[in-house]
């Protein structure tokens, strides 16, 4: 109960900050409004410059990435990320303690989670999309006030997806796929860094430099290819080793001693 209450409080504070920022736009200095609009709806020249930057070398990329990262940590996180992500982490911890993520809850619970996504989440998100589309996604309004529909609606939608996955696990259907996905999850650290290396090598200038040149269909094909690689490679690796390489390294650092790495095979 404490974790859930803290999660709700965190979300309320975060959405309050977003609403206050949106309602105060009319009081902002004109130059601040212009800067926010340019950042959220950049002109063609800025987009072309960004594409050229990411197709360049690593040092040139950082001319753009360093100030963006500083802005993210000093502006976006305090306003949005801290409260939103922090609340999700607290809520996830509560669900974990309740056995929701272990498929130990009653089927009725998962059915109610799915219903919440369908009845509350999707309509609320759809209402926000209609509202923002009617306003032509005007910046910076859509980022502050316009995003609050998705801010809250995405939570029951996420619960709905959790309910679907857990019911599948309880039924035993798709056991081969769920076992592979579990292996991907057990190697989350390695897979996260691995797919980052793959994609930056594909798209950035220190690799193939494909940034801004792949259409939506091509992007989707790359996503499917990477997913397939992870789903195939993760079980193969864990059949031979105790953990992913980065997971093993992290555990060894945390415990201050080398952890078992290779999986001992039964030869008897």
C-alpha cells in the first residue's frame, strides 16, 4: 500500500508540474516561448543540420549530444522524468511484491487489468490524440497540457498488456516463446547495451551513417531483425553461461568477488 500510495503521489506531483508549466506559457517571455517551439517543432534547417551531425564522426555528434544530455538532466528529468519514471518504478515494485509479475495472481485480477486498459486507458489516450490533432499539435501546449491524457492513460494500458502476458503464462500457451522472452529479460543489461551498439553502428557516422535515410518500413525491418537476434541468442547464451556478460560483470563488482560464469554441465 505504501509503494502504491507513493507512486500515485509521484504521478500527481509530476502531472501537476506539467499542468502548471502549460498554464503558465502565456506568462513566459517571448524568447522562451520561441525557444520551446523551436525545440519541439524544429524548422527544416535545424532538422537537416541534425542529420548531418549524426552522419558525422563521433566528436561532431557530441557537439549536439552533450548540450542535449545536459538539457535532459537539468530540465526534462526534474519536470517529467523524475516523477513519471519514479512513480512507475514504485508501482512496479508494488506489483512485484504482490506476485503480479510472477503470474501468481488470480486470473480475475489479470482480466480486470485488461479491462482497465480497454475501458479507461485507450479512450483517455484517444481523447488526447483528438484534442492534440484538433490543435495541430501546437507546441509547447501539446508537450505540457496535451500530454497529460497519455501521461495517465498509458498506465492502465500498460497494466492491460501485463494482464495479457500473465494470462498467456498461466495458460502455458506459447511456452517456447515466453521462455525465450524470459531469457531476454535475464540478459536485459547486456541486450540493452548490445542493441544500442548495433543501432549506433548502423545509423551514426562512425558506422554506416544511415541516420535519416531509412523509411518506416526499413526501420520496422531492423527492429524485427534485432528482436529476432535477441530472442535466438539469449537462450543460447544462458544455456552455456550463468548470466549475460554485463550482468556477470555487474554482479562481480557488487559482491566484490568473481562470480561463477560458465554453466557446469552434468556429465554423469
